[in-house]
C-alpha cells in the first residue's frame, strides 16, 4: 500500500510584500497538488510551516488552525478514497477542499479578477472586429483557447495570474501544467500546441505593455518552442490515383477529392481554393485563369485553370467550380479517399507530447489534409526545377524561409538542385 502523501505549506513568490500561502501535497510519483489557502503574510512572520504567534498578525491563530485543518482533511480524504477505491486527481482534491473551505466556483473567482483577464477578454473582442474574415476564425479561436487555459490554470493550480505575477516561475508552472493536461483521455497536448499558447500569451502581454497597463518585462524571455511536425506531399502518381477513383456512389467523397485536386493544381491556402465560386475567371493570351484575392494577405494572384481543373469542372459540375465543402469534412473525407486510392506508404512521425518525445508510424493517407494540397503544389514545382521566386509569385508565400519551411525539402536536396543549375556549372572551373 502507498502512503497517504506528504503535506507542506509554503509562501508563493510575489511582487507584493505579503506572500500568499500555498498548500503542496505530493501523493505519488510526479503527482503534486497545489492549493491557494487564501491568506498572505509577510515572510518575516513565517516559520516555514505556519505563522509566528506575534501581535503584528492578529489572526495568526485562525490561519494556523486552518492550515492544520487542511492538512488533516486532505490526509483523511485520501484514506477515505482509498477505502472506496476512488481514483485521486488534482480535480478531485480541489473540488473537495473548495467544498471544505466554502470557496466559490471558477466563474465567480474569475469575475472578481478583472485586471489581466479583463484586458485579455477585451483584446480578443477587439481583434475579432479588426481581423479580416480569412484570419478571424482561426486566430480568434486560438486566442480564446489560450484565454481558457490560463483561467483553468489559475483555478487548478491556485497560481494568481496577474500582470505583476508573470515571471519565470509562472512560465515553468504553466508549461508543466499544459504538459500534463489531457485534451482527450490519455492524450496530452503537443509541444507545438503549448508553444502556440505561449506565443499568444506574449502577444497579450506585449499589447497590454504598450497600453501601459503594467511595466513587467519578464514575459519577453519566455521561450516559444516549436518543432517541425511530420507533413507530407502527394506525388503526381498519387494525385492521379485519387483522380482516377470512381466515387460516384459517395458524392461527398467525390466533392472532397475534386476540391483537393484543384488545390494541388493552384497551390493556394485552403481558405482560397475551397469555394472558388467567390472568384472570377479571366482570359489572358487564350489561357483561362482564376483571379483570387487571398484572404490572409489581401494579395491578388492569377491561377491557371489546368487541364485537370477543366476536366473536373466539365465532367461533374457543368463547367463550373465545385461547391464549397466544410474544411473539417474535407480533412476527414480526403483521408478516406486516400485509403481507397491505396496511398498507404508507412511514414515515421515524431513529436513532443506531454513533454516527452513520441515516435509512431502512420499510413500516409492518415496524414493527408487540406493543407497537403498547397504543400504538394509547392514541393513538386520546386523539385521540377522551377525558381523559388516564381513559385512564391503563384502561391503567395511572402519569404524564402516561410517557403522552405512549408515544402519540407531537405537541405541536401536543395543543395543538389542548386549545384545542378547551369549558373553553378558556368561559374565553376572547367577541367
């Protein structure tokens, strides 16, 4: 049998003179529960486990009694749970102690705090009006998720999240919290997802700093960690196998396939190649082009209507573009279509999840998504020898670094392609 656990009390670091008292409870390997007691005290009156009995702290006896009661309560609660075979977790402890101390629920706690959270809420509302339609849904959803995680972090950890408490300890605690948080049973957040929320948080803090709501610069040192995820592109043979499938009995799969193939042919973001009916067709020198105003950048690009695109339009849509399909449905259906087309090469995947490196193998069809179309276009054009600045002109990428990150072309392949050019050969010694 395991022991009941170890209870300690400590003072939390804070910029205020009086430091908040926290309960720390270790109840297993790497299992630690932290709880804000609700009182603060000057460090000089703290013994390391309780408040000194001094006149300066008039309610010291009351607070010390509470500390003893909390310790006794949590240890008794553990024994009771063991006897009843109740699974222990931080949420279980918090709910029990909140009931024991008569604390308010999350919404009421957040309602009292209108400083940092109040500003972030207003910031999100402002950005939802300011951003273009193409950016809005993804960006605002991401901001709201960060806001939600911060609120839950404060509630679950007892860490007081406010402008003056944002420091390296906050960073370490928040990252640790996110590393151990599950977004579905048994699956923790990836390093890239956590990095995205740190980036969003720094954006919030920068904006509030510019508005002179605080002078705390410590957040600027927070590391936004990213790692390259496993992303695939489809070869021309794989695209042809998709196009040749007879999907007439499953029209929703047929639509997803047709929209995806068009995306592979024009290299635009999914927000631009899905629902092409919003755009116009123009003729230049007897060639047809789709005139697209890119939602993200506002740039206008001309995308040639290739024979494959014209084939899809004429065969199934009476010469028109296919109708719009929901992005999530496209991502779901194109995997099914990829499986039918036997795009089943095994691909090694590696990512950080829950703070640890995880390696898996996936069938290639499971990795196909809407963005794979744009990546396929750029990668195939680059491998065919088309100059990067031409591809960028067609795809709308703004920088070379963004482009090369996107196509995931190994450095060795890039060097080999450069050294095979006529310019490289002409500028080398001839023997």
